[in-house]
C-alpha cells in the first residue's frame, strides 16, 4: 500500500448561514477584494463572539499567513473554538494539526479523536484520514477492516484519495478479500477524477492482467496519462513497456491517451 498523505483543507469557508452572511458581509467583501488584513479586522470580533464559520476562517488565515503573520498555534486555537461547537471542517483541520504537530504537540490519538468527530458527521476528508490512521496503526490499533470501512464511506462520496486507497486494499487483500476486478473499479473512479497515482496503478493492472485482460496498449495509455499528471513511476513504466511494443501500438496508445484526457477521462480505450 502507498503511504497515506494527509490532505489539509486550505480554502476559506464562505458559505455562511443567512444571518451570519449579513454580519460578515464587510469582511467577505474585503476578502473578495484580496484585502485580507481588513477581512481579519472585520471577522475577529465576530469570531470572538462565537461565530463558528468565522472562527474556522480565522484558523485558515492564521495557518496560511493571510493578512497576519503565520501562526500555527493561533490557527489551532481558532479551529478548536469552532470544533468545540461541532463544526466538522474545524474538527478535521484540528485533527490535521495534531497529526502533524503544527501549533500543538504531535498526538496521533488526539488526531484520531478529532477526525472521528468530523467523520461521524459524514465529512469525507476526515473519513479518509481516519481510514489512513487505521491502515497505518497511528493513534489506534492497526485494523485494515476498519480502514476499509472509513475509506469506503469517503469513496462513496466521490473522494478520489479514498477511492484510490480502497482500490489498493482490494489489490492487496487487506481488510477485504483480494479482488483485482474490484481494485480496478475503484482505481478507475479515482483515475476519472484525474488522480495520477490511480491512473498509473490502472496501467499496472492492464500491464499485468490483474482484474482485466492483459493489454499493453491500455497499460501504456494509463501510464502515459499518469506521467502527464505528475506520477514519475508512470513515465518510467511507460518507457519500459514501450520497449516491447511495436511503433504502431505505441502510436495507438498515445492517441488513446490524448482522446482520454481530451474527453475529461470519458473516452478512455478502444
């Protein structure tokens, strides 16, 4: 299995409730005008008064150094205030801070606690990260079946990282019965979202005839697409497989790759 990479939300939450939107309008307008300092000035009193969306946004601003000096401890403080009110995004981000030791002492068990609170509210990123903690045995006993359960919840919401990792669990037979065809299905869902690792792994499945009929042209196509999207192994495998292919087959695979990417991953193959 590929090591889990934690994904941190870094986009301001501006979908305020109607009452909050009116109170936050000046700060919102300033933010939209790239005037982060004014947004911070307008939002801080509202956050101190308990506005959960603004507390979360201030956490983002302190984490990224937007309109203020970057300060992970202050980011964690604002995330905690929103998290204590049950705000799933803040709970998730606070979990990330604990997992990485940013602004707080690194504490995987505490990361798991916050991830679980957000995951139980259906927040896909938290479900994905919680799956990763169970897969790696960080903050909890290693439990592949539990990792699969959380990955599946996030994957069913369309999370490409979870779809990719769920594919890996099926390919390795970790927490589920080994099933190459099911691995291919989940890899394809992630690949269709442009996830390079999944695209490269699809190439591997076609290359080795796992879950699909062995097909070097299809393998070359997916390796090529994965490489184009930044996966180095995709490029290495593409060049290696090309050594045993005819020029006509390589040309065909390259055209298929162009068609696939040009169609937004809808027209991928024969």
